[in-house]
C-alpha cells in the first residue's frame, strides 16, 4: 500500500488546508467608522440600537458584535432569543438586547436566563410574561410596539391604550421602551409622516408614561433621513446603514457618509476560446456572437450568486467589467473576457461585489441586476464562502 502523503508536511486538518475558491471580505474598521459617522449626525442624547439580526445581515454575528462593543453602542436588536444568546456568549451582560420579533411561549424562559428585553404587541403577551416573572420573583424589562401602518407586529395604534393599560397593571414588568416601524421611509415621505403622527398620538394619550426614562424609537436606516431632532424620540435602530448599505438614493444619506464593508471575490479556474455560434451553459442559454475568450469562475448559486443574474451579471477581472454568459450554475459562472487586453491566468482574482483596479461593483447594483434587495443578497451568501475579517484600527 502506498503511504505517501501528497500534502507532505503542510497537511492540515479540516477545510482550512485548501486554497480559497471564493471568499467575502468584511472590513470591521470601516464598520466602526460608519457607526461614528451615523452618530455624528444625531444629537448626543440619542441612543444607538445596533441591529445585528440574521448573522448581522450575513456579515458574521461574532466578529460584528465584538467590534460594535468596542465602538460604543447602547443596545443590540435581534430577531429572536437564539441570536440574543449568541451575543451574551460573546460579551456577557454589559449590553441590553432587544428582541425585535415575537417571543414564542417555549422561548420565554430564555428571556429570564439571558436577561433579554422582549417586544410585546398585545395584552395577552403582557399577562403571560407578567405571570412568568412573578413566579420567578423578578422584574422583566419590556418594549411595547405600536403598529402605525406596517401591519406586522405591534398593537394597532387606535387600540394602543389597551396595551398600555395592561402593562401598567402588570406587577412584574418594567416598561423600558416604546417603538414602531416604518413601512416605506425611504421614498414615501407622506406616509412616514402619517406613521410618525399616529405613533406620537398613541403615546400622548397616556398621561402616566415617564417619557424621560423610556426609549422611544421609530427610525431605522431609512427613517433617519427624516429624523426630527425636536421630537420625543431618543433612540434609533440602525442595521443596513452601519454596514455601508444605502439601497435608496444616496442623497438621502448625505449627512452620514458611510462606506461598504463587504466585498465578494472568487477565482478564475479556466480560460479558453470558443468559436462564434457556440451555445454555452445549461439550456444553451447564451449563443456567442463572435469568437470569444471565456473564463470560468469558481462561484455559483451554491455560494449565493442568484440564478436571476444569468446573462445579466458582471464581474471585475483586471479592473474591467466582464459580463456573465448563460446561466449561473451551482458552482461556476462563465464570463466573457474577450475584451481584456490580456487573458487572465488561472487563479486570478475576480471581484463579484466590491472594488478592483479603480472600478467597482456596488452591492446595490448587484442586487438591482438580480431583481432583489441588498440585504437579501447578504443573507443568501452561503457558509461555503469563507469570511475574512479586516481588523485594522478605525480612524477618522
């Protein structure tokens, strides 16, 4: 039996031994700069809720949360208790954590175990959690949510007094905050203004609220474009913008100049020339109109590249945009490199999202080509894609 070890002395355990075929780079220093830029646009008393749900929008919960802890945030916002427990394991009890989703009854025990703040939308939730807290002999902090036009969680604004009365009667719940969520803050200014008025009207009806002691928040990344400094709001919830994602008109975010922290790269695995008239990819979905030099890239929908980018996407190779040819397949993309001054070499880097050689493919335009939104793209990048974190000191 041949016992020769083809890896020699460089053999390693696990997948770390293999060269990267595609990877994402996340610039944590840029994340911190973005946070500071956003905070600089807000009055000093405004508290900052960093929304890091869905693995920090695909950027990586552990690394992102740890950097934000250093950068100076007031609270984290997550979707559920499992995400919140991850933060507790990273940073202990030094930060408040708000659960933005509804808490299932079988999850409720973890609110107490991890010292979490649930969102309550109805009197029934108030009664249930008040009873649990009473049984445990403790007081649970809660936020109330008012539905002002989103139609998801929250009590409908006209019925808000019912929820306020329920929490006032609760003996083991402490009201820590009240909030709403805008449905279309990025472009529908009139409806956002209506939601603001509904929210403030619901709060103003309750004369016993200690507003100075509560977190009052409505504004997400899009909402801060119309944030009113002279209102009762004293907190913002920021997710996308802190990651440098401005999916709407950039002029809306002129006050908070943020930069992308995410880039997505792969490699060229093969280069060859095919004659005019050749059909390429599954389903013969692209016919070459000229003799073409093509490159095969080591990424596909198994890595999170949407199939909707078939015959529509672009990749940066040698700083030049090269069009996708045919379908995006599970593990590979075909791109046209005919117009490059020099043929790329096997192993050369191709940039799918990000900057290369003075050119750039923004996440926002990548998403637009795919017919979706930036945060869906980020959440769809699979675990097969290695995340590499840049951790240099943030300046500026």
